[in-house]
C-alpha cells in the first residue's frame, strides 16, 4: 500500500476486480449457452473449418477452390471465403444449416 491509501481503498479495488471477473464469466457462460443451444436445436454452429490447401492435407480439402473453407463441425458447408465463414460463425441462425445426423427441433411457435 501507498502512504496515501488505506485498507478500505485496497479492499474496494479488490472487490471491483472480482466483480469485473464475475461479470466477464457470466457473459462468457451466456455466450457458451447460446452456442450450444444452436446444436441442441439440431443446427450446425460452424465452430471449425478447413481452408484450401494445395496439396490437400485432408480429404475435405480436395473439393475446395482457393480462398474457400469447408465446415468441419458437422455440416460440410462450403464457405466462399473467411468473411463468409466468420459471418455465419457469428450468427449461425441467420442461415441455419441442419446437422445431417439430427433432425432440427421444431420452432417455438410450432
């Protein structure tokens, strides 16, 4: 501690830091819940992808053209470029792609 501080200043800083961490963890947990909810509903969240490579290192890369990516999270969607993949990764329900192994859950309004 510095001479111009007292123990209550130090405790207040500690509690503020803990609150910041708690809020950050709550936000990350909410984002993870939303992420998993997409898959629980039977749709792909495009969580991983492979890009074009010549020569291909994986079988899926054989079907790609330069700049393209293919989803390896379950649906096999081919994305035209990084921006296309990131856009669908950020909001997979904007253009939902059903997972082949699962039937999509009925919508809440049905």
